[in-house]
């Protein structure tokens, strides 16, 4: 193992341990999506969506996965980075010999590990408790989609942290930015129940396209490999835009003196 790889591995282990020792992070990132899955299944699990040709169970598994991935990346990174910046922890890290890219790799790596865990956990719950088919034939598409979505929303997490002004406003701004998109994009409400005009608005933002990519992966009627290249391209473009904003505006020192 090279020195750079060793540094990244050490930082990743540290960030993973910090994450799992934070009850708030574990609840909102891991447990809350599972709670949403159980609630939606309890309310609508016996119904079907004839317009889409799938069951409600099959619809909500990729929906909750989209929520979980966005929560583990954009929401978690934006909130935690803002708190660390305003408390002075980022400034102290920047003053150490640790390269900035290693710190970023540790945070993004922890988010990706959490995303993989949520994919396994939610898929297993869907298969065992709700009879949702495991997408074996579209596993390559699932992995590629996960990589693209995790990269894009991690970049957006750093970009959002760069513009959040204070620790107190981190959670409200992150929730205001993301919660409406879950409703508009069909994550919480079946898209067959959402007006076409609202879906057109949702298609401007990446959450809708991430959900469509994941839904195709889990749809039993999907033919071929299940890659949603158009949707993934839009998600990737949002990620590149977020990366550019983060490179230009991200700060290590507190905004408040």
C-alpha cells in the first residue's frame, strides 16, 4: 500500500468511526429512511400502480434508496462540514500536514460506504418483507448509478456547505433545499399521482433523475441492462457544477470571527 493510499484508508476509517458514534447522524442517515419505508409500506403496500405496471412496494424501494443516498451525501456532508467549519475543526485540520484531498476523500468515502450499506439494507428489506425482486440482471446498472449519484450529490454537499452561513442555519437550509424535491420528484408520492407540470419542474433538479435511474434498475419490466444514461448524465452535470462551486467557494475557516 502506497503512502497516499494509507493516508486515505486511515482517514476513511476515522470518518466512519466518527459517523457511527454520532447517534444523530446514524438516525437521520440510516434509520430515518428505513422508518419511511416501513411507513409507506404500511400505508400503501397492498396497492398497485397500474399506470407504471409495478407494485407500490417495488416503487418505494428505489424511492427510499434515492432518499437514503441523498441524505448520506448532500445532506450529511452539508450539515457536518458546516458544523466543523464554524467550530474551528476544519481550520485545525487544514493546519496539519494532512493533505486537503485526503480529508475530502475520507468524507466522501464515508458517504459512499453508507450509501452501499443502505442499498444492501433497503434491498434486503424489500425482498424479505415486501416481496420486491432483487435486481440481479441490472446489478451493473445499479453499481454505476450508485457511483454517479453518490459523486454528484457529494459534490453538491460540499457546494451547499460553502454557501451555508452558520451552524444554526445548516439543518434548515439543507432540509428546505431537499425536502420539497422529494415530494416533487415522486420519491414520497407516486409519480402517477403528480401533475405533469410539477414533474416538469422536478426534472430541472437532480433528485428526479436519480430516482428515475434507480426505479429503472428495480423495475421487473426493464429490458436490457437497465442503464439510464440520459438521467445519469444530468445528475453528473449537476455534480460537476457542484464541484466547481465547491472548488471556488469552500472555506476552511469559520465565517464568524
